[in-house]
C-alpha cells in the first residue's frame, strides 16, 4: 500500500522525497510468536491473581482500588479489564484474539512458506500460483538489453493488464512495468492487442508464429481498406459527393 500511495503522488513539491511517520506497536517488543504467547500467558496469570485479590477486598477498599485502576489505567492488561457489578473482570477472549492477531501479522505473513504450511496444516491443498512474482521486468529495468523470453514477458504483461492477484507481493508501480515492457519489447503489446491471450497461447508463444499471425491480420485489414477506397472512388467517379 505504501508503494501504491507513493505512485499516486502528482504535481507535488515533495515528489522526490517522502517522510514516513509511524508508530511501533507493543508487538515489536517480541522476537517471535512463541515468545509473545508465553509472555501474554504469564501476564494473564499474574493479572487474574491481582484481580482476585482486589475482588476479595471489603467493599470500601475494593471501590477505592477500582477507582484508582480506572484513573491510572497503567499496565499491559488494563485494556482487557472491565468493571462489572463493582468488581473487576478479565476479558480472556480479547487476550486470545490478541494472540491470534499477533500470529497472523507477525508470524503467518512473515514468509510465503509459513503461510503455505499453515494452510496445509489446516487441510487446504496449497497450489503454486500461476504467476509467482515479477522477475522479467526487473531484469529489463536493470538492463534493457537483457535476454528475456517472449513467453515470460507476455505472461507477465497479461497478468499486469488483468491486475491478477499475485501470491507474492508485487513491488513496484504496475503502470511503470507496463510502460517498460511496451517501450523495450513492443511486440508483446502488439500481440496482446491484435491477437489476444488465447491466440498467443495457442501459437505456443513462438515469436515467428506470433509475427506471422500479426502480419496476416494486417494484410486482411489492408485488403478491407483497399475495397473501401475503391467504393469511394467509384462513387466519386459517378459524381456522388460526400453527404449525398
């Protein structure tokens, strides 16, 4: 999303430099999921003991303590504590949700293989995406004379045009990648527009076959244009003017 946002900046005095202002979260304090889960469970146990001690106080002391807790709201677990019937209770569902969220944001999505394994563990049949990542345009960007196969480039171009979801994240501006392909390998765009994906696929992405198919279409178009020109000429010869 950050890269997409950058790509949408237009006519700005600051289009060459972007300052990203952000906050870290308490999740950043932990190295991995196991450490986070262990620490959370330790805090859960401590907090339950603390709440039990408060709830066992005499009413006057309990109410004063609860007011202090609500006023200060200090500590890791206060966000999970609520006041019910003048007693403090811990919402353990929120703690479990927090553990679940950490696992998703900091563990599952940390690597493609981790996510694949998690799907497989839960009974999914994980298939490799048809387009795994955009490597071909990266090669072109580094060296416009780089040797890249027409097939790979065409498949990538078609995917970019269709805006297909990628299993891997696509880093970079999509329009820039399309423009790069169109400028450096114009046959790809021409084949896409004049033949279409299925036709190019049927031609087995063979460059000679693709060029011959495009030439055949152009010849047919020229023949059609020739007939139209003859009709106009015949009408003109008969003295029929435009608009009559």
